[in-house]
């Protein structure tokens, strides 16, 4: 059902990956220009796919097993995105020509991962409850 707690966590993950990247820059360039995810097609694809998976997971609330698998895939996708950000920050550390200051936007995948893990915890709890009720019949 849509009023479950995991739907709230999935919706927050959807907001983190679908809305916040438009407003929070990933980092600031040396010429004081902010670098948003829209400037790199790889980041656009990863954030878009993560948002789509969160929405798909919200809409597949009747199939808890599918929802669980979709969330796991979304966690892996966000870990890959976080890895890209870490690689970029370590590769271009300090005062280089391209990047002057790391931004808060680089930590958005961590927030999404936390929300997805919490959603998976409650999906698993619901699945266990349904299985225990089936045993009693």
C-alpha cells in the first residue's frame, strides 16, 4: 500500500536523486562557476536511472519481492555514482585547474543509499509478516 513507511523512504530517495541535483551543485570550478550534474551526460544518466528505479519501486508496492530487488539495484547504482564522484574528487584533488571546491552535491548518493536501505528493511519486515500470516492459515 502507498501509506507504508517504506514508501516514504522511497519518496525521499526519489527527491534526493530527482529534484535536489537541480539545485545543489556537485562542485565549484576555479572561475567561480558551479558545476551541476547536467553538465555531464554520465551523471545525468545515473541520476535519471536512480530516480526512475525509485519511482518504479514506489509503484510496484503490491509485489514486495520485485520492490526489494529494484531497491537493491538502485543501491548498487548509487554506489557506482558515489564511486564516480570519489574518483573525480581524488583524481582532481586540491586546487587544480578544473575543480576549486567540492560541493555538497557529491554526497547526494549517500543520502539516497541510506533511504533505500531503510526502505529495504521495512519491505523485508512486511514480507516476513505476510509469510508468518500464511503459515498460520
